[in-house]
């Protein structure tokens, strides 16, 4: 099951030159772009591991694509995303986030149903991948 | 296959006006500015014109569908201090940007300190950080030979050199590297790092300025600051240049700038000492012979 999180996730995967164009847009808007990775695809997993520092003072997107490829070398089987942070007063939040790398196989999620009082149901999801400990999932 | 292609392309009637391209891209403007603002340096200017021509032709070939290859643009500037290497590098960045060979056209100027770390494992991230900053523009490494210290085999400079070479080769489309430094030391540097020599296509030498050119530079500097020489002061300054050139640590245009700074100092001092009532524009902006002749250089001393 393909993970649909962040922008462009219903499109075919972006190639490097398309990533370059998107990142260049972010940089031109004055946002700080950074690369993050994780092997826990749960949608509530907000904070991924940072790959290096956010790149505040790189005027060109080539640097980000370069770092992305460095990250792929080490975490080629992880989810990698690019996020762009807008530091403008009042915003101070992520303006754009999109996945740029995913594991070869994405096993999807298991739905757990729990009966609670009054025949109500409570649902939660777990990725099949997260059964294994961190680092051994994909 | 390729030959066939060439034949079909040769049929093409499309034509490109190179001269119009020169003006359209704004390259002509940069070249003219180079001619006007930089005094002397004829061989440098010719080389830059030649390079610009080659790059324009490459672009035209690309447009018409002929086989083209992004030329290696890494350069080395060698010359004595104060001969305008940094200034030319700045112009070069602008030029390459206008020609469409670098995307942003900014110049990141660094020395050994910015590339080499202080402890094991510190160098690689530091160098990469700088390289990333320079992507899409030009990386200018001043006094590049300090990266290589043969007398200390544990020196981290070698690590920076390796990363630099790797990126120069793999990310050729992303950045242009310009190495600069004194000629003799650059030569030893290249000899001990053959990897660099072969990856750099353009070796440009910056000649020393003649006394007349230095005087012209001096006049230009003064003009920018709203000062001027009297006739006799100009003569004195020419003598000063000749004397100063013979001394140690002469740094061409930089020495001229320093000499003028000191002349302005003496000028200000003189105005106070004379104390002849209010002074006008004329007095405030004219350097006289006295301001030059007071220099230690005329009595055998050394100026910086």
C-alpha cells in the first residue's frame, strides 16, 4: 500500500529534476528546506529524524538534492521527505512537505478494532512494518 | 548514427546570430564593464573574452542540436597580491550566470579556514557545507595552496582536497571552482596534486601592473572618494610608486589603496596644522605634493 502523506503523494513519484524545481520554489519563497527520514510510517508520527541541519543559507536547490542523495545512500529503504519551514512571524510552521523516497515494499496498515462500553468501537491502525524494532523494518 | 544525425542537422536552415546573442544575454555589457573598470590586465581580459566566446558558441551548438558537452569551467587565477583576482572572479561569476552556465551567479569566497576542520571528522561536513552554499554559483578559494601541507602528513587539508575534487567532477553542472594564489606557490600546489591540474581547464595569469597603470588606478580610487591630486602631487605619487615597488611586500593595487589612505590621513592632519580659517570643497578634496612626500618611503623606510 503506497503511503499517501504530504503534498504530491497521489502523483507518480517525483524524479530528481522535479524535486529540484519544487525545492527551488521553496528557497525562492525564503523557506528553510531540510531533509528528514523515518522507518515508522504512522500518520501521527510527526517528528522524523533530521538529516543534517535545515539549509537556511543555500541559494540553490542543488545542495538539497545533493543531501537527499547522500541520505538515500544510507537510508535508501526508509521514507525520506523534504520539508520547507517558513519562519515568517505569525507563520513559523511547515509550508510544504513531500515524500521523496520510500521503501521498496510497503506492507500497509492493520486496523485494530476495540469494543468499549455500550457496544461502541474504537479503531486504531498499526503498520505491519513496525512489528520489528527500529532499523529492521524494511 | 551520429554521422547520420549530423547530415540531417546540416540540412537545417536555422541560423543563430552570435553577435545578437552576445548583446541579448547581457554578456557584452559585463565584458565592456570589465574593460572600463579594470585597468591593464590585458592578457586576463583577452582570456575572458575567449572563454565567453567559446561558451556562447557551445550554447548556439546546443540550440541547433549539434553535439555539445558542458565544458570544464573550473579555473585557476595566479598572480601576485593585489592584481585583481577576486574582482575578476566576481565578474566571472556574473558572466557565467548570464551565459547560463551557473544558475544563481553568486560568489562564495573562502580560504583554508572555511574548509578545513580542527579535529578528526570535522573537515568533511565543513567542506560540504561550503560546497552546498556555493552550488548554483562560483566557489572562490583564495590562496588554495594552504590546503596542502606536505610537511604535516596528518593535516586535514588533504581530506578537504579529496572532497573538493569529487564534487568538482560529479557536480560539474552545479558549481564552478576558481582557485587563486601566488604563481610560484600555485605551481608547486598543482605539481603535488595532479588531480587538480587535470580538472582545471583555464589557467589564467595575472601580470603585475606597470607604474603608469598603478597611477591610473590610484587616480580612479581617489575619484571614487571625491579626492584628486594636484599636478605636482601626481608626479610625487609616481615617484612614490617606483620606490615602493622596489621594496618588499609590495601588493600592487592594495598597496596603492593603503598609500592613499595614509595620504588622506596626512592631508587631514595638514589641514588642522595650517589652521587658516574655514576650508572649502577645494581644500577638502585636493591632495598636495606635501601629503605624498611626507611618506617614509622617500626616506628609505617601509610602508605596508
